[in-house]
């Protein structure tokens, strides 16, 4: 540490003086020294812009500024945006437009926007893009952020919340939005106790290596500020975790052998200063590199080293669905095509790296931090710590994006173990490198698909084989292997169908859940094959899809029949007008401009089953009324930015018959709130929404019975201890003071559970794996530069069948955000262990990489979901990459089959066409 | 470990003479390199050498001081020959980075993808290095010797970039190719400066970045273009053989082969746009 120097600065108008290490980053001083936690740290390298602040009116990444350079300057942070406690116009505009989803990039976006608006109060879209280009957002797709900034001084405020019974269908703001725009919302790294120690995880630098740990006791005792060394031997319970218990195989700390680069082998606990000064080579660990495979093609070879001794051929699991007679159908087909596609590892790249802290309270531990699955964390930790389930309390912080990766435990066992042993709070804050090296990724895929059709374009045979790189540990590999064969058909009626998938271990990070669980990968093959086949037959590509689209009463590829709610045809029909005009426009452009720029139009579709595949996944919702007449909703569906706090409340409000703003939410603290399952599989709006509807209806029934009024009665909550029930001319008053208070502190309470009705799949993959599917179709218009292979996305028209849009603004936010991730998958994202472990080598789309969004919400009511609603979160990503590939082929004839379609691959594909 | 924040170049040079230091100015390369660890060297913060934050000209040269940021370049009134540098400045990272990163820091960091290099090479930039022993001037092309390597010795710092006024004639532009719009490391980039007189090319400077360990001028191409009439056919003279001598590599961003194709195409477009500009359209 450097000798501290005197610092004097003005922070949001207040003068401050202190002494500090002159080389400390301004971001660190703001957060940890001055306790201004609104400024977020996403990368510590200037790559994400979350930490942006103003220094003497100039925008800067505070992670790149030594505090010595902030001396004698004026610093402005998100906490300074409020005007005397009321939200500024810019903050209100962000809320109004739904510009903050998870909210972790929001402070950086707001400060960038402020810098712009100070000099340019009415900017254009492209001026906003230039000004905000240095801040990455992974949730929103940027459109609503642009809208918020462009319209800061012109948007029309909506003063009133919808009245009772009108919440569903209303585009109300995120109910938890205000603390996101003020910087007050606490994420995983924002609430560390002042006396906390920290833990640093020691990770394997090799893909596969044996290791031995030297004299760790001597190492700790001879180093100032270090308290504890931890490795596998210190784990009191089972040194193993996994999201699917029968496949659980991942050690908290590797034992003797590390199976992937980034795997935890040990950890050191100490003060932040001591850990910061710790040099990697001082840690007593010896490594011996071992042979490894990083791709399945090598891992399945007979002479390959087994990643797990018990898994022959490195095969984790296989999935299979078969219906009809595929071989005969393909033989009889008039036309057929075969495609081969591949996709790489894709990193979730949420802007908030994993973080949290743990406190031991007597014989219990309390874990605070970001997660998508509080109850699953609790079960894993009880196992690892050898403690009863009741001894674990998971208290989720706000979650700065998850997209599937924060379903698996990551940092939790390390802080739990350290805090338990030391009886002191222990905190952890993953670096971007920690997060990228060690947490789960989207499965890389290699797919071969042959499809046939008759002369009218009706599908005749579909033969799919997919190999998925599941990494070193199981994680969600079995789910991907099961989901893919069920979904690989896309939303189409295919009587003769066979799909096989295999998940293969390699020495790479575990592949897990990422928005779509393998389906985005399979859709790349299916949708690009459809285009090639349609062209071979000579049928319009949208028409080809419409002819084969699954309809009510037709069996899916697992033999499930829906009598209502199958909405793919409606989605395709919603695109027809745009399809026609966009194609016409592109053809006209290409005829009149015979230069290097060529326009193309492509389509992609999706279906996606909501909830677990053939497995129980109940949600339970508790709603109570306090003696004071407050309605309290125990809402355990983790809101990771997608909006379940808002949507579940809207459903509750209408089912109970009260306005949204009368409901108080209690979050996912496992001591306070029943299990709503994990935030994954697009299940929260549907499954937790159903539980909320049932619970609210039960509470309403109880209330009406108390007042002896009819089911039409209006429930009027007052601030006093009474509830009035207005039933026509009759008014019943319930005096809450006369009622008993239960163990939860409520005079009236309901608790209801909903679990989707599904059935197991048989050996041929036949059954009803999901009670509800959602559907969608997207149309991408783009321009290809045929001499550089670059792509400019012009416009996307996205039609998604959500059954019933509980909150249309949030639906749009999901659509735009999912498309942004689909764009990244299509054009730029590729995680390579050891090479792209940061956010400047691993590229995600910026604000300048988006097309114009044209969203069409389709509502084909579902018989099962709450008020007809279906899930949406994952669907939205699936069609995008295939739509882009199809548009590239439409423009140029070039087939790019290996993602991402970076310029050099696109140009190579174009050159192949030229040479043919 | 020591930290110092000198106010004058003299003070800074005296410190440099007596100890080994890591220099920090904008911090945009210093901190990413540091990662999550703390500095293990002495740190010399030169950001308060305010005399070096200046762009000016004298009889013979334009000067870009060591503390001039990319935003300063964007906001300065400069001859058209600097347009390439201004365009490069707008493509450095993001506004946040442009506001603090310095042009000189970009040179000293010596990345093969340094955004400033092609434009500065086209301006025949001379690097002025100072130490307690005095000044030495060295051509930019010789100053950067490899990936993260320069001729800067212990005890030295760059104080100024000198651009001969004879090299600030004509028009210039810059094209950067990356896989996304903002915050992107280039796959290939080119800068071009053409001096056109009487509808013919009288001088030409062209350079390519990200296609060799150090960005390079293309003397053979320059000779090909000089003396040619300025017509829409001018760029057709550019072939991939003009890129001989570059040593592009395959990496995650692109293949070497692609880089050559893209660089040649970017050069053609760059020349085309200067030709269009010259013909007044």
C-alpha cells in the first residue's frame, strides 16, 4: 500500500477531506471509503461503464481514476441526481419508459445521459448512442434507455395507478424501480458489514491439472492480515453440489485434480488490504498439468482422459424423442436438405459479478447476495455445511442480471464456510475474471439436421443429432439434453421426428442454464434448414412455416395435444404484412444499388415450454392482512430485472380486487417467504403467477365470507384497522381489531401452491412435459457489406404470443432484451477459456448495435396460465440468431453455419458463393 | 513503494532519474493491466504536468503534448490533415475513455491495435523523449518496436509529439473495422492522407493498424499513388500486394487472411472518400 495523501474534493456538492492511498481507484474510494454504493463496478477495466461518474463535468470510468487525480475536483454520482429528495426529470423518465430492468448499469447510464443533456437538452437517437456507448446493458436491448434520454424533457407523466381490478394489462412502472434510479438499491456487493473479512478463491490456471497444497498454516501465520486457508479438507459436509441432485458432481474445492481452468482449489481469508497485496506465487500450491480435451470431438475418443472416472466416453447424459417413422418419411420426401451448425460457449455477462457476504448467527448462517434461486441455495448449503436446513437463511440482495447462471451456487459455500469457522462476517466480490472463468456458460453445440418435405412443402421427416459440450461438471447439462429433443422441432407439426442429443464432458467451465437451455442452439439448425428447404421447393419462407405450423388439436413431437392456446400461426400471420413490404423494399434496394451493400430479410420462430421438463416445480404464495389493514405479499420469485415483483403484484391485486399500490412486497428471504422456485425456464409469470392468483382468490373468498357479501363486492382498504366491502347498496365493515393475529402477524392469511400438470416422458420421449408453451416469430431486416462481411441490423419485427400481457411495457422489455442477447449470439459472442475472459475480448452488443424494434404482442389465451398468460423470458432470444442468419443468406446467398457470424466468417461464406 | 504527483516536467524527470517508476496519466491502460492487484512499482502520476496538456504550432511543427487527451484532439482546431486523428479519437473506446486517455499514452502502451498509430504515422510524427540527460527525437515508426515495446528507457518519458508542418498538407481520413460499434478493439484500421494539386496526387501517406505487430506505413502504395490523376479509378490501383510486409495474425477477432482483404478494402474506401471530397461532391 502506498503512503496515504491528503485528498480534498466535492462530492455531489458536499466538500470532503480525508487521507487515502493515492493509487486507490476512485470507484473503490466512493464505494468502500465514502459509502456511496450507487456507483457500480462491473469490470474494473473501463469495459462496461457501470462505474461512470462526472469529474469536473467530464464523464469518466471511476475504476480507471486514481483517487489522487480526483483531488481538488468536483465529483458527481448517481446519488446527486435527486433534486431535494424528488426524482429528477431524467430519473423519472427512466422509470416511465422502463429503462431500468436489473438496474445495475442504470447509474452509469444516468450519469452518461446527464453529461449529454447538460450540453444538449434534446438529443437525437444517434447523439444518445454516442454519449451512452461506453455503458453496457445486458437486460434491456437499450431501446427503452434511448427513449428515456431522448424524451427526458418531453414525456407525459402518468400520475395515476390503475384502479382496483385494472392492473392486468396495464403498463405500470417497475414497482421496485425508484431505488434503481437513485442508486439506493443494494446488490450483492453493496451491504458488506463494516467488520467483514474477505475471501479470495485460488483457481486453477490450467485446463486440467493435479495439484498439491504445501504448508498452508505457515503461509497464513507468516502473512500479515490473513486469517484462514481453506481447501477441500475443511468442508464439514458433502464437498459436492449440483442443481440436479442425481447428477451432482461439482466440488466446492477440487480434490487433488482441477478439471477446468478457473476451478476453485483453495481459498484465503483475510482483510481486503492483505488479499489485495497477496501475490499468486506466494500461495503454497504446486501444479502438474495433465492431458485435457476442450471440445467434445476429442473428449469422446477412446484414448481421451476421462473427466469423471464414472462417466464412460465422457458422456454425461443423452436425450431422445421419436415419433412416427423418420427414415421412411425422409426416403419418401420429394425434397430434403441437411444442415450442420455449430455454436460456441456464450457467457451470460450480467453486469453485476457475483457477490455477497455471510454472517454466522449462533448455530445458523445467513447468506446475503445475488441469486436466482434462494431455496436451492439453501438446500445445497445445508448439505455442504452439514447443517440442518433450518440453520440456513438465504437473504437475497438485488440481482444485477442472471440469465441462468445465478441459478447454480457460486460464491455462497466459500463465505459460508469461512464465516462459520471464524464466527465473523466474510464477504466476497467476484472480479470479472472470476465470474467469467468459473461460472456456467451456454452449451457449445454441434448439430446435424436432415429434413424433408413433399411437393406442397409439408414436412416429411426430421432427423436431428446434437452434441453439446457440457463442460467439466453436470450443472444443467441433463436439462439441456432433455429440452433440446423436445424443442428441436420448433413450433411445427412433424409426424415423423427423431431427435437425439448428447452432453459430453470436457475440461472447460461447466455449461449450465442460459436463457433457452439449448433451444437457441437447436433453433439455429432448424430455422436455417427450413429456409433452405422452402427455397428448394420454391415456396415462400413464411408460407412454408405457416403450412407446417402446429395448430390446436395437433400432436407435438412428444404427442401432447393442446385444445387451445397454440399461437404460432397467429405470430406468423402478424408478420405477414411486414414480411411482404420488407422483402419488396430489400429487392428494390438491391436492384437499384448494385454496390457492396446488399439488403436481406430473414425470419425465425420459437416455441418454449414454461417450467421444469416433466418434473414438479411448485410455487407457493402467501398473502396476509395485518391488524392495521395492510396487504402483504410474500413474493419469493426472484426478480432479476425481468419484473416479477411487478407482475406478480399485478396479478395479486386483480385477483384480490385491490389497487396495486396498496400491496407491500416481502422478498425472497427464505425465513420469511415460501418457496417460489427458481427464476428460470420462463416459469415465474405462469407458475408463481398462478400461485398468486389462487392465493389472492382464497384471501378474497375469506374476506367476502367474513362480510357475508357476494363475490362481486368491492374491497376497500383504508389506512385504519377496518376493511369495507361494498356490495351494491350494502356495505359490510370488517373490524380487524376484533380478529386473532396468527403466528405470522396476520389477521387473515392465505397460502396457496400451484404446480404445473405435466407427465413424464417415456422411452421414446412421448408425454406431456409442459403444461404451457409460449410462441414467437421474428423478422430481421439487415444490410450486408459484401466486401467486408460486416452486418448492419436495420429493423426487427418481433411477434410474441404471451397469452395475456400482464404488463405490456415489461413484455416489450423482455422482447428487446432477449433480441439483444440473440444478436450477440449471432454476431459477436464467443467465450474461449484462457482467451476471452474479460469484457473487451468477449464482446456483447453495445447501444450502437441494435436494430429499430417493432414489437407486436400477440395474445392467444392459454387455458392453464393466470388470466391466460404464458411465459416469455427465454422465448424472445430463440428466433433472433436464426433470423439474422436467414437474412444474411437472403441478402447474399451465403450460408454461415458456425456462430458467431463475425465479419471474417461472413466474408468467407460470401467468397465461397462467388467461387461456386 | 512511492507515489509522486509532480507539477513540473523538471521535477518529474528528476524523480525518473533516481528511481524506477510506473507512469500513470489517464489510467485507462494502467488499471486494466493491474487487474485486482495493487501496484508493486513506484507510481509516478504525471497528470498534473499541466504544461504538457497543449496542442499548438510553431514555425515548423505542430505539437501534441504528453497530456493531451483524445477529447482535447476532438475539440481542437486543426488542419484538415488531422481529420484522420480526430476520427480515430472518436473511435477510441468510449466518451469515458476519450476524456482521460492521452494520445501519448496510446503510443507508449504500444498495442498492435493502438487507435492513434495509423493517423500519427501518416503525419510523420516524431516522438520527443526527455530525461535528465536532455531531449531526443525519434520517428514514431522507430519508437514503437513491438507488441508492448518501445525504445523508452528507464529514466525517460515522452513529453511531446512533433508533427512537421510539411506533413500537415492535404486531406486525411481514418476507418476502423470492429465487430461492434463502441468499445471495440479493431480488427483492422487504416489512415490515409492525400495531397492533391491540380487534380493529381502530389503526396500520399497511407498506413494500416492491427495487421502487424506495429502499425505500418505502406511506402510502395504511396509511390504507386503519387503522380496519379485524381479520378474515381484511383482506388482501383490498390491491391493486396501493397500489403506485403504486413504480418497479420489469426486471433479471436479475425483470420490473417481476412485482415489483408479488409485492410485493402478499407484503403480503397478511404481513398475513394478523399477523392470524392476533392472533387467537391
